[in-house]
C-alpha cells in the first residue's frame, strides 16, 4: 500500500536558504521520501579549474594596465555621469530579480553559464560578475546587488545541477572535504579498530561486506598481539 | 571587491547549514543527492517557481517536485493575470471619496443661501464634479475627491462652484446633449439620490446571527496567515517592497504580471 503523503504547508521566509530548509523538512515530515527523486545515471561532468600559461598571461596583462588615480572620477563632467551615478533602472528587488533570472534562464545565457561551470568557474564568481555588470550598467543599486546575491547563486547552482555538472561554489572547492565530515569519518575508523580489538562485530554500514569477510577470515590473526609468541 | 566576495561566500555556508539540518532528518541519503535537492529547491524558490518549468527534468516529475508546484498555488487560484489589487483599491477609494465629495456638495446646496445653492447645483455640472465622476469609476478620482472633501462646507463649495459654473457656461461645454455634461448630471444625481436615501434610512444597525463556535471548515488562508506570522510579516505592503521566498509568497508560481502592473498611489484613509 502506498504511503499517504500530506499536503505541504505554505512557507515563506526572507532568504532562500531558510525557505529551502523549511520546505525540505516539511516535505520529510509530510511523508515524502527524498530518495524517490531519480538520480542521473550518467557520471557528472567535473568542473575542475585548469590553470594554463595563457590564463596567467591574461591576468598579468589585465593587472598591469593600472588603476584609476584616486579622485580621478571627480574630474569627470557632471553632464556625463557614469551609469551607476544615475538613478537605477530597478528599485524594486522583485523586478530586478525577475529581470536577472530571465536573462540567466534564457537558453543563450544558460548555455554560457553551463560552459563556464564545466570549465571550472565558481558559482560565486559568476553571480558576482552578473550582478556587478548590472550595477555598472546602472540597472541596480549596490544594496540590491547584495540582496540578490543569494537567489542568483541558487539559480546558477540549479542550472549546474540540471546540467549534471559537479561545480565549484567558491574558488576551487570541488574536492573540498567538509571538516565535520572528516572528523566523523576519523571517529568511525577509530571505533572500528576498537571493535575489532574487542572481538565485536563491525557495523556493516561502515565497512563494505567484502572487507568484513576478509576481517572474519583473518580475525584470529589480527587479534594476536605483535609481541605474542608465534606457534612453533 | 573584497567585502563583496565575503558576502557572496556566506551563501556557501548557508547551503552547508541547510545540508546539515536535512541530513539530521534523513539519514540514508547520498551527499550528492542531498546537494542536488537543496540546489534545485533553492533555484525553484529563487525564481518564483519559474525554474520548475525551465528545468523540467526528474525533479519536476517527482512526487516532491509536484508537491512544491501544487503547494504554491494559493495565489494562482485567484487568476493572477487579472488579479490587480492596487487597481481594485484605487477604484474603491476613488468611488468612496468621490461619493463623499458629492455628499459635501449636496450638503452645501441645502445649507447655503439660494444663490449659493444655485452655484452648488451649477458646480455639480462643473468640471470638478465631472472629474469626480470619472473618479468614481477609476483611479483618478482619488485626488479630486480628496481635494473636494477637504474644502468641506457648503458655502465654500458653492462659491467655488459658482466660479466653475460661470466658466463652463461661457464655454458651453456642459450644455445638455454634450457627453461631459450628461455624465456629470447623471453621476451627481445618483450621488445625491444615494445621500438622500441614506438620510432617510439612517445608519444600519449592527445585526447578525450568533452562530456559536465554528469548528468545521477548511481554511486555506489560515495556513497562509501562520506562514506570514512565522516570517514576521506584519504589513502587506512589505510583500511588494522586499523579496520573500517560499510557496506562500505572492509571486510564487503565479507568473509576474502582478508585480509589473501599473500601480496607483493609495491615498491614506480619511
């Protein structure tokens, strides 16, 4: 008999992460199994960042061009202000987000984002450059830029997941190990050794079955002390 | 740019936090799958449900994806393309304020002298009253109505109206048979009739039927009220000014015209 699922509660929050957490937890409480969502059978594309000589040269070229002299902007004519010095096009965050999302979800825009993610560009860098360009064009204010950082990053992450890419979120963190996960793993291994030492059965979920069988076979030998006298 | 990067980096920690919270609730789930779910749900919420349609894929067809789509249909029920709360509010305030202006004008005719009354009657046919009439149907009347009410007393209205009447009579714009003249006459006579009827009938008594404790009945708005209360949203105006995310958000799964409509300035209640 199929498990009865409850209707999800309406949820609203002032940031995407909170809303996501509440919705997923509510779904679990309501009887939805997250494992029901089918996983892609194909191996993900690894978006590993590659450092090439050409890339380094380009960065050096860009940085060697120099920067504006402090106060240089004050010498500009008042009649020709920079776009970001004029009133922004969007003041309502909803309208601004709609505009940016429609640009990102546009097939052409999404294609560029997928390519960039696959080549190792991080979600942070992409969203920062999109929003900074919007600010530089005088479309949004710096405040809006910060307010929209989270939803834009989630949108790019969503595109990456849909394209089955293992992408960097920040810098080159694709193979980053979570410090808490690392500690947890170390503790498990520690417990495993003590279990073997005390002749306890190791937990199957921790150790693969094949290794368990090997341990079973070689158990008496493992339990022997290294200093014990061998059989003559 | 350094501080900007720092702000953007915070999202990574937020994603990790969500991952930990969900992992506590679901033990047997692979890290990659969990991350995929968080990223997809986040993208769906960030785009106001648009991403579900854009991505399609396995998530949208899953029971969980469907539950999110259906869970966010509170506002879609009201047919969002035609649901324009600001216009509705403008119409309501416009009609009520124009009504008040009309009432003040009629009061002027009854209390002022015969000359003033004539003036008021003429004013009824004047351009100001005509604007009020337009206001009764649409939003523009809001401003006109406010000004007329502000001038208050019959005498003032009478004298102002007289001037208006003189002006309009010379121009012969409000003569019988002209569109503006006919509309103005019709509306003001309706307003006047309404006022007289109200005077005859008096204020309605507070009547009602005591129904006892209401126990039964499914109320969708109750759930919404809880969600908004949890998010500490006390003022409806905040929903339009700030970005909120979730299935209870007015912008979720309802397409965007709601936020792209022409809005009218809402006048503070008198």
